[in-house]
């Protein structure tokens, strides 16, 4: 029987989580510290065919870049912000 690990990644070895989803019923199984057994069987429907996904613990470079470019900046001393001290005074008067 073929191994069910994503190419280049092993459960828990690279700091990530292996998620396997039964193709029959959609039940998810997660493996953090060890790979799934070779004779794995779905507890819900008895299926033996799974789709594997490897999720890294840390965000990818693309995810970090997206957050940096679209995320809301909450620092009050940010030079790029368009809020002026007058805007803050106006808010206090509401």
C-alpha cells in the first residue's frame, strides 16, 4: 500500500499538520506528531481513500505579504497613517 504523506513533507517533521479527508464522507483526520497508519480506515463510513493536505504551522511568505499590504495598521505613531491630531480631537467631541 502506498504511503499517504504529501510529497516532501511528513507529519510533524517540518513543523506542520497533516490533514487527511475521507473522499466518501468528508470526515477529517489530523496528524501532528506521527504519520497516519498504512491500514487507515474511516471511522464514519469505512472508506479507505483519503485526500491529503499539509498545513504549515507558520504562515507562508505570500500570506505574510498579504497581511502586511491589506492589514489594518493600529500603531498611533505610524507616519503612513492619514489620521491627524485634529481628527482625534473631533472624535472626542462626539
